[in-house]
C-alpha cells in the first residue's frame, strides 16, 4: 500500500491511484463509442436521428468526454511524505501535475477533527489543511479509507496527521519512516475487514455485462439481421449492470466490520 518513493511515509500505490479513475475512464470510453457511432451513422447513412440533431448530440458527447477527462485528472495520489501532504484531489491549476503535494512549509495549520463523540467507538475524522495564503482543503476518513482500500491505513493516515499537527509545520517528519513515533504508528497490529473486497455478485455482474456489451458492439459494427431495438435495450441494461457492479463492490454481500486493533 505504501509508495516506495524517496521521502514517502504513507502513500497509495499506482494501482490504487487508478481505481478511482476507472469510472471516469469508462465514461470517457463510453462517450468515445457514442461519438464514434454518431459519426459512423453520419458517414454511412444507415439512419439514426435527424441530421440537425446529430451535431448537437455529438457536441454533448464531446463536452461530456472533456468533463470526465478533467475529473479523472483531478484524482491525486493521496499520502504523506517528508515534503508534505498529498490531498485526494488536485486544484484546477495543477491538473496536469503527476503528483500534487502541499509542502509542510506552506501550511499554516493541520487539523484532524473527530466526527463522533469520543465514546462512540468510531475512528472517523475530518482533515482540514489551511495554507498560509488562507486556502483550506477538506477531506474525510471515508475518502481516505476508500483510496487506500483499507480502514487500518485510514487510521494510520489520521494518526500521522495528528502527530504532524502536534509538532506543527514546517517540518514535522524530518526523519521520515525512521522517526520512532512514525514507525510506532506504521507498525501497529491492525485488523482489516472485508468492506473493500469485491463480492461474487459484483464480479459476476462485471463479467456478464462486459460479455454482453462487447458482443452487441461487435454484432452492430459487422452487421446483423437481428432487430436493432432489442439490441439497444439489452445494451442499455448491460451498461447499467456494468456500472452498478463496478461502483458497488459489495453488491448483495454483507460487510463484516472488525475492530481496529489486533
């Protein structure tokens, strides 16, 4: 889960970085297929919507593709390093940067606020990073857990930021992972739950919907004697099944939440 880059303390891996981008990539590809289909109908003259509306539909597809591309680029590699904090999202002016880090020396304060009463037995928290320019960055422990695919790592992330808040900027972790307090947090014996493990129903939904989508696209482009309307209806249902299965990894499964400490 941790990055092996120099100076990193707790960072998401490249694989985990791409997981929140997958829905946007899928939407971009879906938009490309839709735009390609409109152009295909336009140049082959096989029918479809009236010519006056095709340009509008194509324009809407293009705008949607640009929007999801920007959303995909805004996903940042969440983590903590010797240099600073990498929040979950990038600001608009830094979308093209590979990794956006807020340096410790640029931070005025670091705050980790619990979202429940101390006796509520919950580790959920809200992170508030305030820069010296007055800009604030907010994100919560649920987003951290989702990025790391681990509630234990989210707890570590929160504890590290609490330590940084206690020590204060501009350089709370000069020793990196060699810091005894940091090492103590990272070496805590923690229990995981199955809340981020994809269920069999979710996997089955992804496999079936992918087969249907690819099959219908192949039949459509090579030509088939089957009626078009039923194919379109099955295609829409397959797309719905695909996105539900992709975005609901615990589909039709109970999540057993275990304690934090072992």
